[in-house]
C-alpha cells in the first residue's frame, strides 16, 4: 500500500491538522517528522474542538501515532497536552502513541534563550513562538543536546549536561542573567521522566514492521515549505527542514517509504510573524479574509497576516518538495467576493520574474503581478461533492491547478472533519 506525506505548501496554518485527521481514518500509522510544539493543528469533530501542538493528529482517531526523531520534544508540554486531550475523552496510551528515543529535549533554558534573543532584536526580531524550538535544534546540531533517551539515564547524564550548560551559561552571562541551576534542572527532568518514558521506543523498528506488513503510513509535517530553513524566506523561517524529504530523515525510514506527497494549500495566503509577504492585503480585504477565516494562530493566538493567493510561491514550494497533489482548504472563506486576485508573477526592479528570489532584500522589494478572477455568490461551505461547488469556484480551482502545475486531490469546505471533497485518493494514486 502506498504511504502519504502531508506538508504545508505555504507559510503554515494551511489546515494540515484536519486533512491528516481525515486521511488517518484510512491510515494505520501517523508519524510527525519535524518541528516541535510550535505547530498548531486544530481538529473540529462535531461540537468538539481539539487543539494539538506536539501530538500527531491521528491520536484523536486512535490511530497509532509516532513522534519521530526529527521532532524537538518538550516533556512538560507533552505531559500537559496528553492530560488535556484525555480530559476531552481521547484515549492515549503506549498502545497508540510512541516517542522516538533520539528526539532532542527542549528545556527551560531553551525557552529562556529564545525569549532573550527575540527581545534583544527589536525591529529585527524573527517572530518565533518563544517555545525554545530554534535553540533546541542548535544544540542538536552542536552535539550537546540532551535527548529523550537520557531521561532513563539521568544518573549518567552529567558530562553531556556539563557540555550543554557550558554553552548556555556563557550566553546567559552575555545577556546579563545568572547561570542555570544544574541540580534544579536535573530534579525537574527526574520529575517529568515518568510521564514520558512509557511511550519511548525505537520507532524506526515500529515503522519498518508496519512497512513489512504493507500498512499505510501517514507522515505529518508541521509549518510550511516557505518556512523551511533552506527553502523558505530566510531568515524569517523555522529551524528545521519542512520539505517532504525530511520525512525520511525525521522518522528513520528511507526516502522510498515516504510515498505520495500531498501539499496543503489555503485558497488564499496567510503568514504569522515577520518576513516578506508579496500579496499581503493590509486593508479591508485582509481584514475580511482574517475575520471569515478565523485567522489567529493556534499556538500563539497572534493575528495572521492575510492576502491573495500567490501561485508563484505555491508553485515554488511544490517544486522543491516534490508535491504530487494539493489539498485546497478554506475555499468557503472566499464565498461572496465579487472579484478575486491571483498572483501569477513578480516584478523586481522593473523586470518580470517567475520565482521568489533568495535574498531577503529582494524578497521585500518584489511587486506582485495579479490576474483578476470573477468570484461567486453561492456558498461552498459544507460541500462534500464536486457537483455541489459553484461553477465559478470550480474555475478558480482549475486556474490554481494550471498556475501551480499541480492537480487538486482534496478540497476542504469547512473546519468540520467530513466537509471534504475527495477528487483523487492519495493512498491509491
């Protein structure tokens, strides 16, 4: 059976949680492969709303859910998120949730450093979630991180902890704050370890066994390709690779296992935090999109910046991530717009270009070239069949396919789980 990798093909917040939840009904395993609890996936099932940050979206359905080695792991947040979901009636146990032994830990010192840096940057701040994601990835690359497996060996973690604290205490001194309390940190880790260790496994073995049984594996990405540390709008990016290729490294499976790549694409464009945004509408149109789309960050509560659909950026994201099909979300937000606009190219210093340049200064100067598109007055909200969509909405979808050079596989018409139109099944394509 083919596997499916789900990624965001814009700046995140495209609706990956709902799509992964919808697909996980037919999956045997769901695995997160990058990011941390800076992700925000909202699932709406009837009258119940589930907000996930660290746990894979499959957990709500009871599908075996795995936090892969590419994820940076905050054990205290994990314990809190598990408790909250259990309070909503979700069954969570080592039978349906596993954590990779190699996940780097996010510690309080990482959150401290994240906030200190952001506050010191002033107008140049990146716009992080201040949850310690970037500093934790830095320590992983610097080979000084504590990992999930260390929670079972805290009595012998001293040398590695000393390496970590030598680095962070020097940084803290530079910011004018005191060193980390080593013994207090060890005590906190010892206290939280029992909430984590029952779930810890060599998950690469679990995934390999699932593959040998020809089970369906769903790889769940966080953030979006335009926030990828290599391919995004650097430096206004996240600290991990978001592209589909990371699914292999971040789960412990080879590239041949990642299967069909489904890119989640919002019918317009949003981003949170700082950085370039060529089609941003800082006006009544942007306000209308934001209000109708309830565009506030799941994790931070920050208001999202809103703008027209940017086919240039989506085409670029599709190319660098090998997307085979799109899931188009929030189509219903565009209901009632008399005229829509789609960005088909850019002008930079008077010349037309067909991609977003790499340099931040050039990215900030590009001017969008728009194509006007007649809107539709009928409602698409809750549509579950292609035939239920207005003719002009179908034309809009077809034009997006043409401009991005990628077919639409799914269309989401509301946050509700079942308000989804299946055009082509990623598990069978």
